[in-house]
């Protein structure tokens, strides 16, 4: 059974910050420069996958390391450690040809949110 964070510790956590980084040996699926596709999923449960990038193509900018996967952790289904990547999306990919060509956005995404572009 997963351990819940005690309510008495919330104030201190907010003041000092906290991380869900874990020391787990999880193989990275992607490297900087890899093209990836944000999965087009619509779960009825918790997700941190922004809807406006679902089904869109981006490029991995960096690998932040291994962290707890919030989708399973919030549902008390385990930490499911995995890599988190900073993925760059162009505004044109997200909002079409009328968007400024040079504008980009970087979004941190868990491994379960992305697939390789073939």
C-alpha cells in the first residue's frame, strides 16, 4: 500500500519545496534531438499531459532524469518511475500557419506521454 504524505508536513514542504525525483535505474527511451509525438489520450483520471499538445510533434530538448509518474501515484497505483523530458513544440505545430514562425514552447513530459516519431 502506498504511503500518503502526512498533512502535518504540508506547510514545511510548501516553504522548502520538494521533489519527486527518484534514484531508480530506468532506461531512457529518448535523447536530445529525438522527434516525439505527444499521445492523444483522454483519461478520466489525473494527467499532466496538456490537451493542446495531444497528437502534436515536438523535439526532445533535454532529459531531466527519473521522477515519480503522477498519474499512477495520484491514483495510489504506485510510483512508476520514469524519465521526464523537456520537449520543444513550435507555435506553428500547435496553432497553425498563422502563428509566429520563431516562437516555441518547452513542456516537461513524462515518458508515458510521448512516442517516437517514425
